[in-house]
């Protein structure tokens, strides 16, 4: 008789424990209790400023590297930093000074024109660079965590470095046309400082807009060209606005134009024949106001979209 053995009953598998279910408020409290934060969340404004200050060496190094690499493929290299505004000034002198005769009634027209071109180039280049601050460095934005305002600030600093490098040529031109150093030349320092703050603020505004709508980069050159013609780069705004040829509100708007204000301040500082009577009323207050409003406003406007850059 064959005995049959009974197979042992399979062991019971313990039931899987379901993870606890938290309400959204409880989950947020749990994350806060353990020090967890949302990835890429926008920090407070004060914390953001501290982060930027901590990246100050990166900002300056990035600006210098961009400036060095800008003309690295050109045979003349960094000389183009001086040649570009000089060539523009030569073209403008021929078209506006000679053909359109805007030099009549403007003493020291060549220093007047060259100063305007150099200072305008500083603003236009800063704004143009700002439109590419995010889109032109998208790989860096997506790969590393850092305050994104570092990019437009670095590019604005790059344009300031380029202007300072080019001012040597401007000084030589001023000397060649009889404009010798005066105590008033020291006024160029606060004028350029205010312009740099203004340029940086507008650059950050353009960086945010272009990050969301890339087509703005294509529209910017046309807007800048129109703005240049309204800023007295190639003609004397004081002469053109004299009398009743334009409505009062148009005259007031053109005199308050920030680009024209900074250009006039630099002409007043560097050119003997450009006197205080040619400056708009309260010009230093207007310049400081533009720098404060655009500098602080542009920074806050850029910071408010900090968590959106590089996504989508």
C-alpha cells in the first residue's frame, strides 16, 4: 500500500501596505517639516539678490569670456570693437552731415556725432544682447541651477567693458578736433553709471520677453533703428526742436527720451561747445529717474518669471 504525502500548504504572502494618503495641505506641511522645496521655485527677492551677489565672480568672468570670444574668428580681432562705431559714424557723417546738412549750426560736429554714436551703440548693443540672454544660453539654463538674471547682467556688463575699451578711440578723436581734457570730463563717470543701470534693466525686460516670444529678437532691430533717429544721434535736438515747429508734447517726449538724455549728458561732459543751455530741464534728475525705474523695475520683472526660464 502506497502512502500519499500531503503537500505543505503555501505560505501566505503578507498583504502589501499601501502608502499613506495625504491631503495637499498635509503633504505641503510634511515637505516643509523635512526641508523639501519645489524644484526650480522662485526664491524671495532678498534671497535672489544674495544668490546673485554670490555669483558675482561668475558674472564678471562670463562677461569677459563673451567679450574675448566675440571677435575671436575675425582677423582684426578686438579692433572691431573700435572700428564698428567709427565706421557707423563715418556713414552717418556722409549721409546726415553732408547730404542732409545736419552739421550746419552745430559746432564741433564730428566730436558731436562720434560721441552720440558711441553712447547710442552702448544702449542698442545691451538691449540686443538681452534678447539673446536666455535663448542663446538655453543649454546652460537647463543644465545648471543659478539665478538666471546672471545672464542679462553679464551681457550688459560685456557691453560696458566694450564701451570702456572703445572710449580710448573716442578720446583720440576728441583730441584731434581740439577737445582737450577739462574738469567737466569727470561728469562722464556718473553719466555712464546711470546709463549702465538703465541698459541693464531694459536688457532684463527684453530677456524675459524674448524667452517667452522669440520673434521679439527679429523685431528689435527695427525698434532700435526708429529709437536712434528720435534720439538726436546724428542731429542737434536743441536746433531741431527750436521754435514752434513741433507740438509741445512731442518736444517734451523727445527731451525725456532716455537715450537722448544720456547722449546729451556725455556731450555736455566732453565737448566744450555743448553748453548747459542745450540740455533738457532737470536732465540729471531725469537720467537718475530712468536708471532707477528701469533698473529696479526690469530686475523685478525678470525675477518674477525666474521659474519659467528654460522650460517648455
